[in-house]
């Protein structure tokens, strides 16, 4: 194969794709990038077998073909090249010759047939989603997903269609067993998912990055096995997690009648202060809800203790409840509104945290003994 | 003890001092900060036994005394406090009580007498150095010092006074055995060092940071055992390395008669490109100096090879020589001038790299077999 390509576009695609290539994989193909010619562009492909990213970059094809070379090395080389036309040529033994002005690189490669077969997808299954902000939805719940490998069915975001008061709603839910995040967005378009799909976290992080740069003309599709996103000239194919997502509706408390409205920034500062003392471990922060105030208390056998009273409109019966401060701080950071609601029931029941006005986002935080 | 202090100044000092405190030391005192009252300020002290930093912060002393508490925790707490007056009080069992608005922290501490004794120093030994830019001098050579712990006598910068053509010169030299950096600065003030002093790298990195923020009114002193710098309200005391610095003058080649003037930025880019292929290992870059050009070549058994010809004014006999590309890139990054000189003798002799105009900075790079 042989083609000529502008540095700028090529580098941009390589920088996005090389993040998926696994530098340490024992399967060489997974640390490589497959470059194949199409009519007036090259398709660049990397995969970690779970997430596959395909990027189409316009170029001048002189001879059709494929090459498969180290994703990191081609990225590092192109990064250092001058802003000029780069010429790439497949040579004998699957090597590639890269030339740009006075520089000549000969890079070893592997047989392109060793590169994994692409998951099947068809561009015509992709539907345009204009009305939901996919990136924001992912950001609001992804941090509540589990990172424990053994809980593989919680290592992603659960996506489903819900009918709420005759509206079509796209819902994302994630949980690590200690906390849960849920966001709803009204959508004209009904996604074709029967019982919902679990999309792995890692792939969604890539989707988030790419959508960040190309927010327009987003198309998605959910098949039997894959979640597919097309943004600009990128296609991301993520293999769905084959597992059961827990019945999250059971987890969301319905009888939390102690509702306290608080200022997000001030309360978050206060909680961060009190949490400094227990930050190294998960020792929990004790909340004492009393007339006119929430008292936060944290202690650590080796270090000492911290206490701060935060004024709050509350006139019910006094109660004590403990939380992992980090979970609440995370939830508050993801809430954009100035005010949020802390909804409690009793000392052993989960709390709900949600923006004061926006009703389509909520976090459930399990209590802990302190 | 008891004092009231403004958050801003206190936090600034704590952030600088806590970098020296060793979080993982088995000696608790070394992860702690000693706070002792003076007339209208507190002195904050941390040490890793090699480098000691003392900072004086104005405050309102209500009761004299000392406390000794975790450097990192007090820093993390103060960072989260509101911009307001902070009150700190020594309480029973060496604990400290920190209050600020509604927040109360009780922090465990240790007996201040367990904190290491300060190295002796006297402010009157400090002399003002106006004419040399100490920070810049450190920056230009510190990266050439060795990081191998076993070569403790090369783990710092060698500082000495030299008489050059009837001028007093302050000289800094560092080497890791493969490369050497040397910088001279004319100085009115003759430092009182007989045979030179080796100042450890780690302490000088702290000096560099502090001078960066407070470049004025710099005073230094070199005693039998310590190098002392005073910058603004900070005093840094660094224990000298007790060892012999090699006779570096022997290492600086005097007969390098092949002198090539090159553009720093362009040559550096070219070398970085060719080096990408060998960046993971130290495989060396082969320089072929020939009529009108330097040809750079690098290869890596697993990856391939790279070659680029860089135009150069050279008309002598052709020669081949290998270098660790990283060492040359480092030296070129430290040279501010647009043009530099590459001075060579033969294939087995060290090269000199120096700015084309400024004669008081040079790097010696040992060749390697390629």
C-alpha cells in the first residue's frame, strides 16, 4: 500500500486510537494499529477486543492495501515530524516505510491478517440522537460504576428505555453496590433495547473523550452484542457486558421523608474539611441531623478528629447516620445546580442526593456504621 | 501554645514545607512539622535530615510554645479551610486544636523534643548574592547529576570558586559519569569555599522552587557541613555530601577541533524524531558527520530504524560517532540560544555542546558504541 497524508489529521486520529492499543499485551496485534486503504481515505483501527475504534482520515491513496504496525511508535514518530505531507508505504516483510521531508523511518510490522476481525456493524443501523446529551449522561453516572473486576456485571453503565408519563426516556444507571447514580433524558427516538444493555466503563470513557471533541452528528446503535457510537469520522464499537444488571429500582428508597435543602458548594467544602481526617482510610463521616443544623464528625485513631456544624433548615426528630464522605463529595461534584436535596429516612436506610430543581438525576448512597 | 494566623500565608508555607516531610518515614518526627512561636510569628520547620526548611510566618501569638504534628494532615486541613483566621492551640498530650469559623479539628501530635535538632547556622554568615542567578545556574546543570544512589558523590552539584582571567567566578558542575554540565557566573562576592562543596540534588530542587517564587534578596552561606540559602522568609539548610568530587577538568576535552554550528530547535527536533525508534532503550543514535550534513541514524531490533540528514556547514574528514540521544536532547533543551556548537575530536572522544555565543555554559557528552 502507499498513501500520502497531512500530519495534522493523521496525528489527531493516532492520538485518540493509541489510547486503546494495549502496550503490554502479549498479543502483538493488540498493541498495533491496522491501517487499510479505502477510496480517498485510510481507515485506522485499534482494539483491545472489548473496545474497537475506527477512524477515517482523508488522504491520497497511491496504492491500495493494508499495514499493521505499532500504534504507539507510529504515534510517537508522527508527533515529532514537521508539519508537512507524510508518505507511508508498505514494503517487504510487512514493514512500513515512512518518509517526511528528510526523514525516513522503516518500521517493522505484522501480517495485517493477524489483526482481530472487526465486530460486524452496519452504518444503516445507526440512529441520530439529537435531544439527549450523551456525554453529559455518561459523566453523571460513570463514576458510580464498580471497578472491582470480580463484579463484572457492575463494571459498566446500564442503558435502557423507560416510559415515564407517556414520554420516552433514555436512562443510564451505574452502581458499585455502595452507591448508585441514575440519569434520565427525554428522547424522541426509542432505542431498540429490550431489557437494557450493560456497556463497559472503559469504552464509555473513550466515547466521552471523542464526543467531547465532536459533539455534533452523533449516531448510536445497540445490537445484540455491541454498543456502537459514531461521532464525526470515528466509530467506537463496544462489546456489551453479558450479565444481569441488578434490579436497581429496588435500591432506590421511596420513603425518605426527611428532606433538607443545602447549598452545594458550601456543604461540599464543609464535608471535604471534615473528611481530611479520614481521607486515607474509609472511616466514614458521622452526620447528626438536628434542629437547625447538620453536624459532621469524623475521627481517625492515629490522627484525631474533626467536627463542624453546618446550618440547615431542619425541624424533625434528631438522627445519626454515617456515610463514606467520598461518595457524597463525588455526587455533589457531579451536580451542577447550586442547591441539592439530601433525602433521608432513618439511620440504616440509604440516602438520596439530587439537584434541588432537576428531577432527572439522583444518587443513592448506602449508609455505613461509624 | 496558641496563635491566630491568616490562612493564605500559612497555607503557602505549609505547601512548600510538606514536600520535604517524608510521609513514609519510620521516624514519625520526619513526617511531622515543628511549629514554634517567636515574637510576632511562628517558625515552621520540616526536615528529612538532609534538607531542612524553615519558614517564618507572621501571626498573632497568644501563648508561647511548640507543637509537632503531621505535616501532610495540617496542610490538607488548612487547604480546605475557608479564607479566614485560623486559631491553633496546643492541648494536652501534645495534641493540637485547630479552629476556623465553625470547624474544629483535634489533631494528635508528638513531643516537640522528639523533633531533630536543627543544624547550627547563623544569619550573620549569610552573604547577599545579587549578581549570579542561582536558580538558573542550578537548572542548567542539575539534570546532569547522577541519580544512582551508589554514586553518592555524584548525586549533587559541585560548587566552587574559580579565578578566571582575574575575575571571581562561581562555578557549578554536575556529572553522572556519562555526561557533564558546567556553568560559570562572574561574581563580586568571593564565596568562602576552599576546595568546593557537593550539594545534594534533592535539596537544590527545593531551593530552585523557593527561589522561583522569591528571586529577590537571596543570601547564601557555605559552612563546613551545610549549604544555607535564605530567600524571603524561608531558610533552607542542606547537608553537604561528604565525598570527593572527581577531577572534572580532566574530563573536559581541549582538542575538539571539529566545530559545527547548528540551529538548536531544528536539530533538536530532528534528533528527537530519529530517537523515537530507540526511546525505550538506550540504543544510541549514530552521527555521521560528512561534507555538508550530519546524518542521524537509529535502529532497534524489534521496531526498525530511522534516518535523517541534517544540513550542516562541515568540510572536514568524514567521521562516525554514537551518542545517547537523550543526553544531547537534554543539553539542547537547557540552552536558551538559537544556535549551538557541537565540538568533536574523533570517534572515541567526548563531544562538547555549548551555546554559540555564551561562553560560560558547556556540556560534555561521552560517546557510545553504536
